[in-house]
């Protein structure tokens, strides 16, 4: 079955071509359903391949399928080839599965938009590139997908490009990502210079000769991590993600929550062997992840835009994943990617349903009391909130708990990290339920017209919500800890061949007794409930008129990150450009160009007196010239 | 007779021609001076032809004579027309054509 892997990215590519070329020809029904079916077809093929891999001997399940030789320079050659193994098939299922649900949802959500065909073309192009990223069997193919998803992200953030700030948000996302991409590229060049190949299997096989913690491996892993911070919105490059919410809401769900932003996590997990021999980088990742999780969570507690809350929540959850990577718990990171994909897609689509019902209103201060009017949306959103807050037995509890467990047992400072992580988890429960209470409880605060208009979304939109809600409830079952006596941790078993060499060095979990493990879980659950109770007591009767002051204002202003970047980078750049413009461009370059013209003008002004029209004078000049030439010839010889 | 004599004569004729062409304003005189220069060259060609016992240079002389005759006839025709128009054969009047 693995040899048919090329079908998986091929279907969305065909869908992209059909939707893109036929966007003005085909009807809306076809334009919506052809791309959706293309992704569904990919999902079915992925499922078959997944089953195939499942039945194979885990050690030999990794297959590289070569499509063709991409390019060949000297003795360096890059194959266009796909890697089928436990990790990539898992991501295939998430991308195509959630991608399909979001395509279906989009048919309802975008039904009134004039860019309908263009939207689906972009969406399919994104799925294609994301599949390329995940399937590539070397860093070059991965990089193609990496850039491709960045492009699609840019196109979709700026989808409503007629609004200037949306276009600016798209540019911001693209430029921020470029910084990360530079890191990724440098890492790839370093790998090529050392190993002479970018093929994963060969790089990971020959890493044995590298000195652990040596300058080379540190440079490679740090550059890869810089790439990951860009794509996965970690400090200091995270500010693009909240702005990326300018795009249509299903895009936020698919690209900026469920799939693309986890590309950084995927890339590091894929390169786990390199990171394992660079503990210094891992410490940096842990710190960055922790700082991101905390800062983003604090910002999320004071945002008033429903999508901004979810965006900062995404940044914060990505921080959790990087914390897991930082302590070498790659399984936990992948686990959280999966559960997060479920419940964050659910929450975003739920918020999209709310926005749809409110005719485009995104400010939660204008909402309230939607519980009665949008029942399906409310219940599915509630499930999403419970899942992300970490209440058992929903999916978020298991994945977050696993990360916390690994933090707790990670060396001397593990308990400090765990405590800080717990604070972030507390804030997660708080801000999610704050959002829930403000949006769905209390009295309706919008205009009279909006109150009249509010309605539940069509079935096309609620069905994906229900499916994702079920996944958010049950998704945790793929990684139930052994302490509950329900058998092995399935995901850990599944990923073992990929992480074999890495996780052996980092299994601390055994140090913790079963009683201790249960105690930590109990604390986590209590903390989550505390967050919910606090949110209930503060926001059950929300007063929208109260202004934020002091720290709350600072948090509402997002720690002034945008302002700081503006003052530190954007403004000096513009100032420098202005200085260069007035001094270099206008004086030196323009001066040189205009100077040539002026010189010719002045010279010809003088020379035109030679053109007197006096024949005698012409003759004289001619004779004088001939004589001068004759004399010259005479002296030369 | 040594070749130098021919050369001196030719040089003298040519210089006379040049100076005349440069100095005089009468168009007919200038035309005559140009003839003088052409004939100075003819003389030179004939002299060398004789000196090297090669007749081919004399072919050129005939050509130059034909061209000079044609040139004079056209030049005189222009001068006649010019005289009819401006009642003068002063060469410097020609620059007024531009107005």
C-alpha cells in the first residue's frame, strides 16, 4: 500500500487545479465539494496506509518511496521521495481528517463570499503543501512544503485583502516566518556540508560520529529551532499568529491552530535524534516553551476578540508542546499536537459559528446569552473548553498531564518547571471559561438588530463541530497512562521505532511511583477546577463597560510586544531607509544619473557654436584635422 | 627627371588649392581650387605610374577626370541657380539656407 503514497498529496493538488482554474466557471456546489472530496480521498488513502503500517513489523515499517530524482549537483543529489512511517502516517490522518471536516464546514461558512472558488483553491494548495512537509523524506522536500504552507498562510490571512490591516497582517506573518525560515535554511546547509545528504535516514544514521553538545550539533539544532519558533509562533516570533486571525475563521482553525503551526513540533520530533545529542538546545527549547506558554496565557486572559483569545491560547498550547520537547518527551509533544488539533479546531470552528450567527461580530463584549440561541455551538464549545482546561476524561487532560509529568521528573529544577507549567494550565482553564461565560452566559449585549438576527448555523457547519467534539472527548484514549490499568500507552508504543534512540535517554517517568503520578493528576484537576471557578465568579455577570487598568490593561495590550517590535525594529528600519533615501538615493544615485545628463547638456551647449554654417570654417577644420593626423602618423612611425 | 620634382610641384599645387578653397569666398574660385587639388593628385598618380612602370594608376587618373568633370558641371549648375536666387556667388550667403 505504501507505494500509493503519492496519491495522498496528489488529490489535493488536483483539487487545487480544478478549483483554481474553474473558479469562475464552475458553480459553488462543485467548487466546494470537489476540493472537499479530494481531501476525503486523501484521508481514505492515508487510512489504508496507516492500517498497513500498523500491521507491519514496527522496526521495518519505515519505507522511503522515491518519486523521481529532484536534482543532482556534483555528488550531491536530492530525491523527491516520501517517507512512510509511524510518525508521518499519524500526521497524515490529522491533516487530511481535520482538513476534510474544515473543508465541509467552509462550504457553509464561506457560502456568501465572492471569493469562494479562490478560497477552496488556496485551502487545497495548503493541504497539499502540508502533506509534502510531513511526507518528505529529506530536509529539502520538507522545506518545500514548509515554504508552501507559509505561502498559503499568507494568501489566506490576506484573503480579504481589500482591508488594509488584513493585508498588513498577512505581510507580518510572512516576514516573521522568513526569519525562522532563514534559520531552517542555515541548518539544512550545515547538514549538507557535514553529511553530504539531507535524507533523514542517512543523516540520523551518521549522527553517531558527532560530538554530543559540540558546536556543530548545537548550531544545527539551534537553527532548526529558530525555524520552528517562526512557524510554531514561539517567543520571540509569535506576534504574527494573533494577527493571522484576520483570515476566514476556518482558516484559523485549519492552518493557524490545528496543522501548520504544529509543523515546528513535527520537524523537531522528526529530527529528535539530533536534538537528543544537544542537551543545551533542549534546555533553551524548554525555557522558550515555558516563557511562551506563560506569557501567551496571561495575554489570553484579557483579550476581548473571540478569535484573539483562541489565538493566544494556541500560542500558549504550542508552548506546552515545546516544553515537552525540551525535556525530551517527544511522545507527549506529539500527543498534545493531536489532542490540541482536535479541540482547538473545534473551538475555532465554534467561534466561527458564533461569528457567523452574529453577522461578523467578533467582540465578546457585544455577545452574551448565546447559550439559548445556539445550542449545538454552545455544547460543542463547552466540550472544547473542558478538553483544553484539562478535566478528565477529555483528551486535553491526558496529553497535558503527560507533559506535566515529564516536567516534574526532569532533573533538579523539574518541580519549578512543573509549578510554572501548572500556573499556565490554571490560566488556560481560566481564560477559556472566561470566554465561554462572557460569550454564552449572561444577557445579550449586542445591538437590537443583532439580537434579532442571531441564529444557529446550518448543519454543514454544526456536523463538523459534533465530529470534532466527539474526537475531543475520546482523543485522549490513544495515550491513557498505564497507571489507570487500561493497558499500554498506545501512542508511545506506536512512536517507539521513531523515538527509539532518543527517549531511552529521557525516561524519567519510572522514577515516579503510581501514587505520586495519581497525586499530580489530582493536583492538575483541582487547579483546572479552580481556574473555572474563578472565571465563574468573575464573569458570570460580565459588565462590558468596565475598563481595564494597570496590569490588566498591560495584558490587554499584549505586553506591548507589537509596540516594542515596532519601536525596536520597524521604526528604526524605516528611519534608516529614509536616511538612505534622502542621502544616498536622492543625492548620490539620482545625482550621478542626472549629472550625466546635465554634463552632456552643458557640453553640447558649448559645442553647438562649432556648427556655425560657415562652409569655410568647416573646410578649415577638416584640413587642420587631416594635417594633424598626418603629423601624428609621422611622429608615430 | 627625378621623382622629387613632380612631388614638389604636386605639393605646391595642392597647397594653392587648399589655401584658395579656405580663403576665398567666391564660389567659382573655390570650385577652381578644388579642381586644382584634384589635378595635383592626378599629377602625383601619373608621376608614380611612370616611376614604377605600372599603368594601373593611370586608370585612376581617368576616373578622377571624369568625376571632376561631372562635379564641375553640377557645381556650376548650383552656382547658377544660386546666383539667380540671391544675386551673389558669395559662399557665406549659403548659410542663410537654414532660414
